[in-house]
C-alpha cells in the first residue's frame, strides 16, 4: 500500500532482435554482446529520463495516446541519429580525400595498373549475379535503444490490463475491437519445432532450418503437446544409437534411396530454439524419418499430425552464382526452387506450411508458388517480413504475395502497430502468425498478444528451455480459462487459392486480397475444438530423453 492506495507494478522483458548463430566465432559473439549491452544501456537511459517524464500523468488505459507519443519520440531519435551520421560521413570523406592525396604524391602511377586488372574479374561476377536475380534489399538499420519503445508500449498495455482487472489477452482484444468485448475467442494453433537442422559437416542438407509439427485442430492444446512429445521421443530413439539405419520401415520405404543412408549423428545439445540439433544428407531423409516415427507409435502424418518446414531461404543464396545452395554443392535457380517445392508437396502432402521458401526479393517466384501451391499449403513470410514495424500509409504491406506473415514484437514495434497491422491482414484475408525471435526472453506476453490479436498460428520454438516452455504454459492457462468461461471458439483453418489472374507475372507485388471464391477448406479442418481437460503446467524444462 502507498498512501492508502494499492500499488501495482507491471514489468516486461523485451527480446533481442539479433539472430543467434549456433557456431559463432568468439569475435562475433563479443561484437554481438557489445551491441546488446549498448542497446540495453541506451534503452534504460531513454526510459529513466525522457520517457519517464513524457508519459507522467497519462492513464495506462490510454494506449493509443501513449503509442502516439512513443512514435513521435522515436522519429525524433531517428532524425538525431541521421544528423550524427551525416557529420561522421563528412569527416570520413575528408579524411579519405586527404589520405588519397598523400598516397598519390608518394606512390608511382605504374602500381595502379595491377589493381585495375584484379578489380575487373570480381566486377564481372557481380554483374552476372545481378542479371540472374534481384539483388538483396538493404538491411533496415536498427536504432540503438529502440526496444525501449516497444518495451514501454507493452508495459503500458500490461498496466492497463491490471488496472481494468482483466487478462492481458482480453485487454488487447478490446483495444483491437474498440472496446467491444468478443463473445468467443480462439487459440492460435501452435507450430512446434522438433528439429533444428544445423548446417554442419558431414550433413549436406541446407534447405531446412527447422522441422516443425502442427497438431490437428480437433485436439486440445494438451493433447497436441502430448502427441508432439510422443513423436519427439520416438524420433530420438530412431536416431540413437548413431550410425544405424533408423528403422526397417525407413530403409525399405518406396520413397526410396534416402532411407538407405542413416542420418548423421544427433548432437547431444539443445538449440536456442528449444529442440534437438541434427543434420541430414537430403530433403527426403527427415521427412521419411518423421513418417517412420509416427507409424511406429500408431499415428499417420496428414491426419494425426502435420509438418511445417522453415526453409530460411535468405541464408541459402549464393550471390556469385545467383542460385540457392539447397545441398552442399547443389544449386537451384529461383524458378527451379518453385518446381522443387511443387514436387515436394505433391510427394509429401502432409506438409501444410513452408516458411520463407524464397527470398522476399524473388517476388515473381513467390507469385508462381502461391498460384501453384496456395490451395494445398501455407506459404509464409518470416524473414521477408522481419522489418515490418507498422503498416504503410497506402495500406500496402511491402512483402511478397504470400498466405500469411510472421510478426515479431521487437525493437520500436508498438502494441498499436500490431493491432493496426493484424487488422489490415485480416481485411486482406491473410493469416497472422505471432512468432518469438531467436533472442528469446522468459516474458510470456507474446502469447497474450497472439490470443488477443486473433492470430491463426503461434510459433514459439521447441518444448525445451524455460523461456519457451513458459509460453506454452501460458497458452495452456489461457485455454483452460476460456474453456471454463465457455468462450473458447471452435477452430477452423482454410488455405488460400491464389487465382492466376490476381497477380500478373513478372510484376512486383505486395500482399493482396485473394478472390472471395478462392478459399479452400483443407483436410486438417477436423471436428470442432472441444472444451479441453487440461493438464498441470509443463515443467520448466522438458527433457528430451
């Protein structure tokens, strides 16, 4: 109690935006750590000084007003940074000009000739690559300390929910629907990472960052997680001991040759994604392994469980060759990638989602793959949408044509931005996926955001590591609460069949609404979600043995 009034304290933990390499060099690790420390110190300075004074006396329920002031403050900081950079560039240009002049005065002119010859060969390679593929778009810079904006916005939202004495997910839903309380709410379907397919020797497969499981909608969250754990246990049994063929079914599979070679040894460590790390020699190998594991425990892929693959195509492009390296030494052009995915989904129809199958710059190929596979599989942009912090003024989202977008709450993203952006995606009838960043924290607010915003999926990683298990526990708690209050809505899913006429070929595109008649109900649309009988919470660290 403070002055006879109840004192409420709300806190949040913001995740880092940076990607975490599994096998980074010490110098890289130190540089990343320094960047994080600088960002944290700057963010704390903003909060303790400017933001503290600026937001004083505002009500925590005034989310729009708070976010507007936070946005204006951030723009001011961006302009200040630009001025500093301009000054630094001027000084650098002046120093370079002085150094060049000094070098010209002291260096014979003949020595410049070999330099020109050496420069011609790389120049040719670059020109060829630019003709073959669109060049990579520049990475959007992250302003040091920017997550003070996102952190403050989310902290205010949590405070507003506490003051109103309602859960955060309901507070977010009220903000999205202009204080009109929803009669029913649905849970996002979890995309659970089972394997992190690390790019390590002797493994050859590069085209798979994550192999993920999606439970069918007729299962409760408890049943879905239990089923994933059963599959996970069987996969570990098949992969251990190393050096043996995982199973007769795998070796004798009619899908063939892939089953004759045993997968590389599983590394006895857990990825930052909360799952096992392993590697494979080709794309069919892990899929046949999953079929074998499910068959061994009486499950059928495509009915009892579905697969999703995070292709992470942005990390596969060889810009000299202008092609994707899908296996060690095996390259495919963007058009060949589309053909490969079409064949993959036709052969393995239990794969219902591909995340980042292409770079966002290959817009023509995104159009083609959506037209070819949109009615069978979700084509999802994650890295292609990483830098979305707010919708464009012209209501155009600068991502390729796709089935849906993975949104992450990082940096200067505000609660109002997510509400606006998910509303825009809803209007264009594309799915929203809330995803946790690689640099994960133990804060479970992401789950409330996903439920309140009405996301179709939530991507939290694997079922290990406390910072990820905490979020699954929160999702279980929300499901239990909604079921108890009889406000748990039936879950339905539908693929989007993109019409050939919706996007002309060879033209850049942004996300556009598909025709009304092009919605196709997938096989995974099973009986309505029933009010579940939920378990006790998951342990803080689920072991994989």
